């Protein structure tokens, strides 16, 4: 409860085991929904809680790099629930796959900017600045390349001054619109909204692919007739 600002890139992928590290039981993320101590927990998940402990209530802010699995995996929804109940998410910056590749780490990751809520402060439907960064100044081998970072920072500053954005790569969403059990920027890109809008103009009936597959017998346990594939 004393840090104004934390900027961190915690270690990814390491696993803390209950029998090796007795402090695991001291963490919220060290226990499951039944308050039973977990056998293992990922370091990057424990780091989120530890940083939350360090920050000042109401004003403490954090910029943290997290693997996209935390933002997308259904089994890690409890981590996202913690984030959304303990922090106000201000910005999500999706980094390209090559960001850490030439250091030997190919994990897709994002930068999350957040403010720690006060003890009795309830989360609001605040706006979130979302950016899909495609170029970071070097490629996967470390060779010099173009960079989107300067433009993204410029637009983030404009956003903080009151300007909204709605492009395929940079856009602003209210937190309740990031509601499909995911927090990754790519999933909510206006690119897909534009595609859906264009497809909706079709004169043909639109059906979810899963319904088509089940109806035609492709994935319902039956052996489909040959014509079903062409349909």
C-alpha cells in the first residue's frame, strides 16, 4: 500500500510448487475456489497479486507485461475476475509475437495499464484504450524494423486529453464491452465488427458454423454423406 507506480515485466512460465514454496498459501492465487492450497501456480499470476499488494489504494498505478494466455484462457477467468474487481483497467496494448523472440521467448504478450481501486471502491464502466501494435522497431531476429510505438503513444496521449478512436488497430471500448470472458485487444478489434456488418447485408441466411456442422452431420457422430461437405 505504498507504491505510486510499478512498471514490471514479470517472469513468465515458471511454476511455484506447494511443497517447495510454503508462502504459496499466503496468496489469494495460491488457493482454489474452495480455499484449498493449490499444488502449483504460475509466477506471472502471483506477480499480479503481489503488485496489487504493493500499490497505494486509489492512486497506485501499474504497467505490467502479461502473457496473452491470462487474457484469453477460459481456465484463467478467475485471474481476470480478480483484475477487474481490484483494478481499473486504463489501457491494453497488444504486442506482436516477435517482441521477445530474439531473446528466446516467443510468447504472445500485452502491456496492461491499471489503477488500484480503493478498498470500498466499486468498479465502474470506464473506458479502456486498446491498441494492436504490429511493429516494435525490430523483427524476430533482432534486426531493425519499423515501429508503431511512437504513434501509439501519441494517440494514447490524445485519448487522455479526451479524444476517442475507432480504427482496426486503435480503439476505445467501455469495460462492459470487453465482456466475452476475454481481455485481449485483437478479439475486440473493430475489424471484426466491420466484417460482421458487411456479412449481415447478405441475402443468404446466416448460421453459426457449429449449427451447420451439427445439422449436416459432420460433427455429431454420424458419417456424413459426401454431398454434405460441398454444401
